[in-house]
C-alpha cells in the first residue's frame, strides 16, 4: 500500500491535482539561443537533402550578407543579438531542426525578442521605407532525400526567407509574421508532424532606402502546452504555494484526529 492510498479520497484528489499543475509548469525546452557564443555559417542558399553540395547543418545558423551577430554599442549593458540590416530585398538567418531536437509530433511554441527595430538606419527620427519590417517565417520541409541520391531537396534561401522545393520535396509555410517595432516574448505556434524538418527564418526586409535593421535575441522553442500553462500562471496559484497549503491541511487533519 502506498502513502497516497492511506490518505482520504478527497486529499488524494488535491495532491494529484497539485502534482499535475507542477508538471504543467515545468516547460520542456527543446531549443534556446541567446547568441552569447554563436557563429553563423556564411551560406546564402544551402540545400537540405538531394544530391547537391553545400548541405545545411541542423541546429546551425546560416546566413548571407547583411546579417551578423553583434552588440548594440549605443545601449549600455546590451548583449549579443542576431542583427539583420538589409540594403535590398530580404536578408535573414535560417536554422533547421529535425526530430533529434523536436522529439515528437505535436504543437510547439517559438518565443523570441526583437530587442531593437530601427525603421531608418540613416536617421533616428525619420521614418523608413513603407515596406521595411522585421520578419519571422516558419516552414515545414518533407520528402527531401537524405540519402542524397536524387534531385529531391530543399533550398534554404536566406535572401528571400523562403524554403524552396526541388523534385519531390515539399515545403509548407506554417506561419509568417512581420513587425515594425521591438517586441518582448513574442510567440508563434506551429505543428510538427514528427518527420522531416522545421526551418525558421529571422531577418528583415526593405522596399528601398532608407533601410531598416532588426535585432533578435532570447529565442526558444517549448511545448505549446507548457507555454500555455506558464501564461496562465497569473490566475493559477504557484505550485509551491499550493503545496504549502496542502501540507498545512494535512497537519490540521492529523491534529484533529488526535
């Protein structure tokens, strides 16, 4: 007989509920990035699968021109961030995940900060081109040939922020958002099938001079359920507080039975 089984049924229900809430608040983090010691592979259009050379690596940042990891020297205490500063079109950094990182099929939450967005890098007071924006795109890639013996592959195009398909490979846009101001703990939710890849692009786009810049930091991927429970923490008592209440209740119950 376990300790739980000798407790009254009502108290067992309370304790099991506390355990469930505690587990819900323990978010599973599948990926975290703060760019403190990160390198970018200089590659504008690497391939994922297929018989092509210049294959992208999983969990590795790749980008072309106008994207770097830098610290904002004008802000005291600022930390390194991913900075995209296009002078034409779109410039992004991309990162690719597979089932080694996203360990099961399900719904995931991408969370990130845009620590700085400058619409016009030539002037701190004037507005930029009307098409200027920070962008984040999430794609799913499937059916690419990992044996590299056919033309079925995907192009991770960092100069468009688009996952392009070749042969029988498939690319699906899961979500795309644009921002024209700094944001904190911004979230995007996506579904992973459990096979293939998830490809994310972080960057900025411009319609022409004056050009923008966008800085990204504190990127993470968690399970969507854990993210939802964390957001609900403002209305649900903290597990530690509830556990204390349960212990107090047990003590009072024991005293009454003496």
